């Protein structure tokens, strides 16, 4: 199964990179398969350091911000002892992952990892349809280069009632932010197309 969460890795300058990640995992969470694009910072950091921390979280607002690169300020973290690895303070559970194999012969790298440490910081909030809707919208927002507005709009519209019926303030903020981000992307794309037509 695929487990959605957040990944921290360490950049070459020692700063922390936070990104959404959906590894394929087994039921016992003893094996993690990551498939980042080779253009991603997470891929470069994992290839260089061989370490990363995967977080299970119910904080979908932070996940949404990470998905669209609006994660300022960076969430609070703490450093694992004797490791160049950082844990998100507000995450529910965390797994320190060690890369065991990395195949970057295709556009999507396949990185096999094993957990070498883990911890639980607070209870998971629980299942909520609005939180799931934000996660789905965040995934859509990362795939704008792969789809058209006409294809994406109905999917986003189907998620909106879940926000209206079951969301808290954080989920409403996150969904509105993602809607704005998606709308701005397609507006810019349409403007660029119109400009090309005029110039051509």
C-alpha cells in the first residue's frame, strides 16, 4: 500500500528539506519503496546522504504547503543524535530510513529503504474526510504538468463538498490555498498560450 506523509532530508548546505512523499510500504512498515523524480531535491539528498526521515502526520495544511513549495517558515524540527537527520516536531510518527538500493535508470527513481530507527510523538488525530480531500487536492496540485484544467476541474469539484461538510479551519485554509495555486497555474498557462498566438 501507499502511505502519504512528509519526508525530511538534509541539503548539501546542512539545511533541512521538507517534501511530501508517498512510499509503498508493507503492513509491518519494515520496507519503504520511494519513487521520487530525479529533478527533486529529495532524490538528490537521498542519493548523496543515504538517509531520510519519513513522517506520518495528520497536519494536512503543512503537507499541502510542502506540495506546492510554500512552506515558509520551515516547520520546527529536532536533530536525531549522532545522525544527519531531522524529525518534524509536530509529526505523529517518524521513521529514520536508510537507503539500501537506488535505481535511477528511469525517470522515476526507485529507492528501497529500511527503517533503522522510529518513534511516536503524539496520537494520530483520526480519520476525517476533509483531511483526505486536502491530501488528494495536494496530489493534484503536484501533477499540473501532466493534466489539463478540463481534466482536473471535475476532480477538484468532487472534493469540495467534503471540505464544506467536515473540515476544520486548517483544512479550509489548506484547500483554499491549493485551489488558488491551481487556478493561478492555469491562468498563467492560458496567458502564455494567448501571447504565443498573438506573437505568432
